[in-house]
C-alpha cells in the first residue's frame, strides 16, 4: 500500500518481481566453479563487504559472486557497479522463499555483513551445512540476543560458522552465547575500504576550483538537524568554503537545504558554471558563492580529501552517526553530534583526539574557532584521526585467510 505514494517502497516491490527467474537464468547461462553469496542490508554494509569481495575475486576468479540487498538505497546504486554485476533484492523471509532461493543458488559460501537477521534463510543455510560468515559484526549488551526472552534470535546466531567482529566489547558479549572458537576480533573492514579509496584518490571534477586557496569544511551525510547547527557559522564566514553533502538528495530536501544557506549552489550548477568557463562561452557570475551543496550520490568519500575540518552527520537524530572513517583516513579532524553511543569507533576516536562531539551550534562554533586559530591542535588532531584508521586496518586479510582454510 505504501508503494503507491512512497518511491522507496515502490522500488522495493518492483525490484523483487521475477527475482527467482532472474537468478535461475543467470546461473544457467554461466560456467562457474563456485557460487559465493554476500547479503547486505544497504549501501553502508556493501561498502564494508566490498574489500572482502574484491579479494575473493582475485582468489577465486572463476566464482560467481551474488550480492543481495534489503534496501533500495543499496540496490539502486550497486546494481550499476561495474565490478559486481550480479545484484539482486533478497525476497522476503519465509520458509518457501528461503528454500526456493537456496535450491536455485546452491552457494558454496555465504557472507553476512554486520547485521540483519533473516530467520528462514539463515536456518536453511545451516541445514545445508554451507559455511556462513558474519563480517564486521558488532554486538552490545542491550541487544535482544542477550535478553532472557531472546531465544528465537539466539537461534539465528547459532546458524553462523564463524564471526568476524569489529571490537573486543563485541567478543565479550557474544562469548556469553557463542563458543569462543567461532569468534575472531578482526577489526572493521571499512578501514581497509577507506584506506584503499584514499591511497587511490581521484580528484572530483570542479572541487579544487571551488575551494581555491581557502580553508574548507566538508559536512557529509547531513540531516536537517545537522544543517541547523551550521547555518549561523556558514553565514558568518563568507571567507571560507563549505561543502555540504545531504544524506537525502530528493528535490524537496535539496531545496530546503539551499534555502538555509544563502550564497550556495548545487554541485550540478557549479559544474555548468565550470563548463561555460572552459568552452569560452559566457561564464555565470557566482562571486559570492561560498557553499556547495552536493546533489548526487557517490563522491562523498573523496570530498573529505579537500577539507581542513570535517563534519559527519547523523549524530543529532535517531538514524545514528554515519561513517566517520571516510573522513578520518585523510588526516582530518572529525566533528559530529551527541548521538554516537552505537558507534564504538566514535568513542575511540574521541579518546585518541581525532574526533570531537558537539551538542549545539554554540559548541560547534567554539570547536571550529579553536581548530582554525590553533594550528598545533589542528595538526595533532589530524594525525590522530589518520593514525586511528591505519591502526585498525587488516580485517580483510584475516577473513580471506579463514576462507582459504575452508578449502571450498
């Protein structure tokens, strides 16, 4: 019913039509030695799983890799990925769907990224004795697995062959219900992913021209609550450059963001401006523009490269803090809101001085002024942020070594 007026719901419904036939046709038309299936809730989880998939492609070049999603926000982007072409929505969890899916797919290995537990699928995988690995898992004491009434959910955890966890606290929790030999603290595969992006950095067209020789703040994955904290500071600093990449880029939200920041342009408008300058035609006059609003998806992880200071959104709402590692890897101090309790890396990065949490616009202004006026503190926090990411790299190697030992 929701799909009649909600675009995401409509995509969710349409994407699942004929998915079994599509999967069957794919596997019948390919010659392959193995089938490896990775399931991701959304785009963020795919980015965590991507380093493992890239290594698997090298280790098992003849294997067919199948990627499934629950969310349209992941599927709609990754379906166009040139490296991984076999992308599907996972049909809704049921005894019938799980059995039919597994009868067609017949995977040799299944990888689950971070979370999202599908009862019938997981039990069907276990029943067929197929290796099932949890990648970059995180567990906290308040989760239902560890409640007296959580038996149904604990049964799903028992379907996994091995858990690769992000931190020691997760291991301490999981060991209460899962045997120690099935658990490895590997770290977060996102560290490997963001390091790969940073070390193979490719310039974003038009951004250097926008930044010039000014100091730059990049605010990524922002929501309305985040943007509200920035309006005063941006208006008071026309001498600086600001790049804002909203989490939601529908026309209505982008228009609202633009209203909040006088002297702003969409990235698409800026590129039209640059094109006019390059081909000799009349160039649009934007001398008062100090704020660029990114109206596309896919370039945020590279935009942080241009920043003097970074801000990551989600810390003022219920959706939670977004990926701070993307910013930290470039050696940039990271600022975010107060709601980060589910992000252990945020706590650790605060402890090592690579990140700062703020609760309101006044705190934000105080922190920014201190960093901008204290070069030594800026350098110290920049190095701390980058060191944190590199210190926690290597999860992918541990996972791949385990897969090698499976001798599939």
